[in-house]
């Protein structure tokens, strides 16, 4: 049994032979204890004094012979175990290599059947699956590396059955290299598709934003008073800032397009899309500038109307006071009225400055071709007419006061 040359023709058979050999080794171990006990008992007969049933030398020779046979048996058992274990290493190597080849074939079929997706969502799903496969590839690479080391150790021993190991290692290495190349190409295609669909999605988002913004900046709502116009102008300035921030995104479209894979960037549709985005952005920016001017003009008109109203309130008040005022005849009363006119002169200087500002704003609006130019001009004319009326009344009252004051001074001198 121990000198058998049957070392198995596959891993399962070797495992079976190793199990049987283990039982045989256990039997040898049991017999070893028995032989040692018998040898010890036999040697006692060689040490007897007096009557000796057998020649002590015969006993010693027999004990030595049995011990030698036992040692030879143990050496044969150890040698066969080593041969069986070497055989198991060999067949384990071949089985692991076959498993590696089967795994490689499976992944080759999967990669051959894989697409790169039809949209961003499907590409992201495929990319995640590919990352999982790359993890499996890394684990399998480590296992294959360990198997290759086993093969190199078997070759280094130059034991039986090493024929074909080198060829198997070379064959599997070539298939593995091809698999990694195919995996790398598929990963590159996925990255190209991902970049393209991300570019398309970002472009679509940019177009949607520009379309919404165009609707906002092309609004014909300019407010109905000073407060509402200011609020609209603040909102519009925020929109203009956003438009300016998106300028870099629009300008970078062609750079992003140039970075896409040739089969993606050379498509007519994607190139037309970029041109459409650039044109739409130009229109949005242009209309935004126009709306800024329109809102500023509207705000100027409402502020002008508000200023005109404030001036007219003052004019109404002073006009009524001047028309009702009677020039007193007493000197003391005349001096009081005169002081009031001095204060009135200061107020009139201030109001005159405001009216001049109104006239300047009106002229700017008219020169700029504002759609409400006629209404603005009419309002200006009315205010100026009212102002001239107040100035005339003030001058008349001043003349009357001057006359009364002269008369009073003359009387005092007399």
C-alpha cells in the first residue's frame, strides 16, 4: 500500500487517497506502540541471568530487525504522504486554474453582451454594476496571483506531473490580460457615454433655465408705483446676476464638447444644440439689459410723479395761503408777515431745486423716447404753471408789503 504509485488523476481522487493514507498512518502508529512494547518485553529476556530460554544475541537481532522494518515503514508512509500532498497541490493548482478560466469566460460573455446605456440613468446604473465587477476582478486577480505562485513552487520542486503547468499558466495569463483589456475598453466606453449624457443633461437644464429666465426678463410688468417698481427692479437685478453667473457655463460648452469622445462630439444634433444655447443666452442677456432700462425708466417716472405730487401739495398750500392773506396796515404785523416771507423764500429755493430736478428727469425721459413722454411732459407743464402762479403771487404780496412798509416808515418819520 505504501509503495503504490497511484497518486490520483484529479483532486477528488487525491483527497480520497489522502484519507485512506491517513487511516493507514493511524494503523502504523498503533502498531508502532505495540512493536515498541513487544521489543521492550523481548529485551528483558536478553538480560536474564542464569537460565536463558534463547540466545540474547538472537533476541537483540530480532528486536533490531523489527525496529528497522518499522522505521522503513514509517519512512515509506512519510514519503507517500509527501507525494500525495504534492499531487494534491498539483491538482488543486489545475482546478483553481480551471475555475479562473471559467470565471474569465463568464465575464467575457457578460462584457460582450453589455451596452453603454441609452440615457444618463441607465449609464449610471451600468457604471455602478461595472464598479462591482471591477471589485470582483480585483479579488479574482489576487486569487489568480496566489495560484500562479503555487504553480511556480510546483515547478521549482521539479516533481512529477509538472508537465503542462507552464503552458497552463501562460494560457490563463493571456486570457486574463485580454479580459483586463476588454474591461478597460468597456469602462472607457461607459465613461465616454457618461460624459456625453451628463453634458446633454447639463445642456438641457441650461436650456430650461434660459427659457424660464427669458419669460421673466421679457415680462411687461413694470410696476404701478414707486414701491412696486423698486421691488421689480431688485428682483430683476438678482436675475441679471444669475444670467451673468451662467455666462461661464455657456462659454464652456464648446470646451466640454471638445472633451467628448469623437463619436459623440461629432454628432450634428449636439453641435446644433450648443449653437442654440449660445443664441438663446444672447437673447436673454439682451432682453435683460432692455428690461433693466425699462424698469429704471418706469421707476424714474413714478418717482417724478411722486415728486411732482409733493411739490404740488406745497404749491396748493402756499397758493391758498397767499390768496387768502391780507396785507396788514400796522407796522408790527407787517414785520411779522415779512419774516414769514423770508422763511417762504428759503422754502421756495428748496422747492425750486426739486422742480428743476423734475424738469431734468422729464427731459431725459423725453429724449430717451419713453412711451409716457406726453403724459410726463403734460405733468411737467402743469407743475411749472402752478409754480409760476405761486411765484407771481409771492411777488405781488411782496410789492404790497413793501408799499405798506414805506408808508409806515414815512408816517413814523413824520
